[in-house]
């Protein structure tokens, strides 16, 4: 028996992703991950003042704009030659803006995007207690539509009624927590989404005592939520669905560019970062250094004019919607020709194998509860656990870092504008490794390329026939009911894909590049 499962769009992610899985005798044999929307921000930058990149590139996405602002700023730091002269205030402000966004994004992912794969909201339908939130949700779903709580995948909801109700109440509370985290970004970022503060040469916000106190207070409330709600909820789901420690492994090769600068070493590959840079292979559990020269993108299976595997400095973004054999607007990034998974799991593995004590204690604590070894991390639940642990770590660090700001001291280092040069910004977004590469001539952008976390994770097959990480995670998965493929959506969502980011490439004239039926 062979059949094809098409999920289009995969909802409760950001952007437009289509998944196709060929299933034989109940097991996925082939899988295709397709980005179904063409954008084009890299091309918008051509001919502009390079400083615009730190504003325009944030428009890639409303979920992780801080990361694009910061990746652009890192690339521009190098372009303008100030990468070794970022002040402590500038460095810390960037970390605070970025870190508060991580906290928001991870809470968003677990509750608003992923939780409903495991939590049955209909358990609230006959609620008769006094919790006002649950009463509101009961009345809402009692009107006959489940609104944001769909699609549901019947057949495998395993929490008890009480656990389901608790999780639904936390789903609503998480919205308030995300507001707090957004406000924390805006304290030093000016606004969220699309902060105005991260710029080449540092940051522009003035670190005043009232802002420091306000940021700290918000982080206190957030760490309380992470400790008492988010981490326990992830463990609750993990206990009921512990088989998902063995599902969705994927390529088992992990790449991180590192994040949260601890110094301003001019070489981004030497800079001390709180979460380290490097590659971890599941087979050896060691952190290996990265050579950024080995990063390439190719378009073998993407709707772009072919130019082979090329380094991003030489990359092009030329759409070709009629290309034979192509099936995605996402390109295929590779490191030294190899497929790499990026994201919180990659970062936590990097910290784990380099002996970060806190990470080791937390990761071993979770694995110990399930009598599992580190290989259990290469899984759907491994990704959720890594994300939750990272949220806790980052929120705790933010409370320390904000107290290191120096009110009254400079946040920004000036530079000259007439450059013919280039710059690389390697950095981590909540969803993983993010790189921006800029080439300028006579003070104007000549080329701009971004290689984005979801491009790594959701990219299609390359010329060597290697499927992308999400595709590899799907292949080999057992599907119980082809009409109700909950296993597949759980795998896809564990990556927290964002297709707005992955397909960041709009034609200036707004040309209609293709029409797709969304079924
Ligand atoms: Ni649109 Fe993004 C993050 C970036 S994902 S969310 O995190 O960069 O590819
Ligand atoms: Mg790109």
C-alpha cells in the first residue's frame, strides 16, 4: 500500500509551508518540504545605503526581527571596520534586546504553536469550575468554532482532563507573558516588532536606571513563569508522549553560530559568546570549529536560476518559477557540503558538550527522568526540551547582564561611510543560525545575502540527493492514520519553522510569481 500525504499549508507555524510525504506500508519513504511563498528582501537592498540593512532586513519577519537587525549590524560592523570597537554598553544592549526576543519567541512556540499537538482543548467544553480563563475558553468553544485552536489531529491526545485544562489556562497566560517579553525588547529597542536601536557600531538606547529597573522587573516575572509553568508543562507533555524522544531525529548534525557576545573580538569566529559557535555531530558529541568559508547555498530543487553551490558573498536571488524539478522557494544551505540542523537543540548541544555546567545539570536532569542518554535529544521532544531549557538560561542571564549596563557611558562607536568593502554577520536567531553577508562599493550595497535558520532546516534536496533536515526527520516515520498525520506535524513543528524568514526573497514591481491552492 502506497499513498501520498499532502499537508498544505502546515498551520500554526509562521509562513507558508507544504509537506508531502510518500507513505508505504505505514512508513514515510520520501518527504518534501516546500516553501510556498516568494519574497525578496535581499534584492530590495541593492544600491542602498548599507546602514538601511539593519532596518529593512528586520522586515523579513515580525517574530525574529531583532535577529535580522543584529545580524545586519554585525555584518555592517565589519563593513565599516568597527567590529573590534563596540562599547560594553553597545554589546550588552544588543544582547538584552536579542535575549528578550528569544524568551518571547520560545514561549510563543511552545504554547501558541506546538502545544495543541498534545493538548486537547475540548477538555474545557464541560468545565464548571471558577477559573475565569477556563470559563472564557469554554464559552468561546461552546459557540461552535474552535478558532485559534485548530487544526486538531484526533486519535492521540494523552493528557488527563485536568492536565489538558491546566495547559489551556497556561496557553492563555502565555499570551500575557509574551506581551511582557515584547515590552522588555521595546525598553531598549524602542519598539517591537522591528526595533530601532540596534545599529552598526552598537546601539542607540540610553541605559538609564529606570529602564534597567523596568527590564529587570519584567524578567523576574518571566523567570517565575518559566520555572513554575513552562518547564513543568514541557515535562508533563514529555512524560505522556515519551515515545517522541525516539521520533523525528533527522540529520543528527548540528550547527550554531553562537550568540550573546561576551567580548568584541574583531573576528566573529573567535568572539566569546555565551552560547558557543560550532558544529556538533550526533556521532561524536564534540564541538568543532566553523570555517565560514565552507558555508554555501544551492538551488538545485529551488525555484531560482541555478548557480551551483556558492558562498553567500557570491550568492544570487533570481527567481525561476518554471524550473524543472524544483519544488520550493527555500534554498538549500550546506556546511562543507553537509546538511545541518540549526536551532535551540544545536545551541544546547554545543553548550552541553563544552561543559556548560548549568546546561549539563538541566539537560541531564531531564534525560534522567526518562532514563535516557544524550541520543534521546535528537528527537521531537529533544527540540522542545532544549528550547525550554534555553529560555530559562537566557532569562536568568538577562537579569545579570542588565545590571552590567553603565548609565552615562557611550553605546555607539562612530565610523566613516564611504566604504568599498564587505562584511559578514554570523549570529543566532531563536530558530537557529543566521548569517548576513554584505558587499558594498562606493558606500552603496552591491550584494546582500541572508542565510536563515528555517532555510537550513526546511530547505529541499540538494544536487547530491541529500534531503534537508525536516525532510530527513520525516523519512522513516510511522504514520498510524494517513487521514490524520499527527506524527508528521509534530515533527515539523518541533523545528519551529518560519517560512517568512526562510523565503525572504518580493520583486520590486510586486509581480505575481505564482498561484497556489491552499487546501
Ligand atoms: Ni521568522 Fe527567524 C528566527 C530568523 S527563522 S522567525 O528565529 O532568522 O528562519
Ligand atoms: Mg537568502
